[in-house]
C-alpha cells in the first residue's frame, strides 16, 4: 500500500497513472522525470511497498508480476531503443496459445546491453526504427516479429506453428509475411520459411492453374494446354501449363515442390523437358503473389522466343 502522504502528492498520482498503463511497472528514468527522487525510490523499495525489477525499473506493488509487467521491465532493461521482438512482440500484440520461455528484446547493433538473467536482451543487425510500433509497449510490427520469431524458433516445427498461428488468428496476412521474408537474405531456415509461406498463401486463396490461365487471358496471351501427360522412359508426369507450338512449359509450384522427396523428381522432369528442347519456367506461389508482373513478363518473353507474334 502507498504511504498516506503519497496519496495526494501529484507526483505519485502521476506515477500510479503511468503504472496502470504499464502493467504496474515504471522505469527509473520515468520516475525521475516525474520528480521522484532516488531516495524516495530507495525508501519505497526498502519498505517493501515497491519491488526492484532488474536495475532499470520498479514494480509499484509487492505481489507477483504478471506477464505484461515482465514485458515492460524487459524493455526498460534493454534501454531507450529497446523493443520486444520475435514471439514476445507477437504475444504482446495479441497472439494466443503460444508460450514464450523468456521475454526477447532487441536493441540496435552497438547499443549497450544491460545483462539480465530474467530477460533475453540481444543486439541485432535486423533492428530498424521503421519496424517498431511505438503505441503501447515498444515492439516490432507483426509481420516483422513473425518472420524473426520463426527464424529464432527452437525448432523447425515451432517456426512453422508460429507462422501458421499468426495467420490463423488474423494477426497478419500471408502476403505481408511474404513481403517481410523477402528482406531475409541469409539464414539457415530461410528455405523452410519460404515453403511455409507458400503453403499459407495457397491456403488463403488457392492460386493455381485456373488463376494463371485467367491472368494470361487478361494480358492477351494465348491459353495453354493444362495437365498434359508426358512420358520419359518408364516415368510419366503431368505438365501444369504447356504451349506445345511454342515449346514453353510453366510449372506452378506450391508447398509440395519444396518437400525433399519431390526435389529429385522435379529436377529429372525439368531436365527431360530441356533435353527435348522445351523452355521450362517455374512460378512459385510466393512470387506470383508478390511480383506477378515480373513473372508474367517472363512467360510472355518465353512465348515470343518460341515464335509468338504480337497481334497487329
């Protein structure tokens, strides 16, 4: 309980109002800016009315801290440019049914890190002020946090679940995830995340052969034959889209093409077509979602190279 002398003190009234918006936690910097002295802070902590949380913040009560309080304390511990990141940012933004073992906070490369056993505070080269939501607790935007959380997940399974949960709970669209994923240039899990996002794109609204054919028609390109059976020795396979008169094949790649057991078969099929003289274009769903003009321009260029003449 606060001291009776603090109840009407406008400084402490302001402190309590601020704490109500921050899970009961305020930073020492905030306290000092409101006119609370170091000696008053020390007195409340020593008297058991407040609790120290790390060396940068205090809790305005002496009971168990709730998850929201720990998130605020972690950000304060990280410093002025710290923000929740990865799965921690997603949980703060409303993600349900996902447990974060330690609150993750990111700071820019070169920033001072105040170590804490309770919180995971790290420098990252991926930090950017443009990615930070400043309304409420500082945290990375949902799409950014989802991709980073998947990159930093403890397992491939957790990474897959995290991206799926974000989309299923309506926090982010698959297209927004794909756009953020294009910013990732190098990571051991990058290929997996591309496959997962492709699957989410396909599940959100199936973009398959019919969609591509409709778009070809809209762009004034000739319609292809679909699901054409081809044989190569003892193997048989179907081509998604085929223009035999121009020697052009287009394969629309969904999630299944990224699975390891399909890689060899896809390569053999493409090699066989190339030996026969056909031009094979692969169109991943992610690319069709995010950069359709570039991919359809390639189809048009391949058809022209095969002999297509523009209408007069």
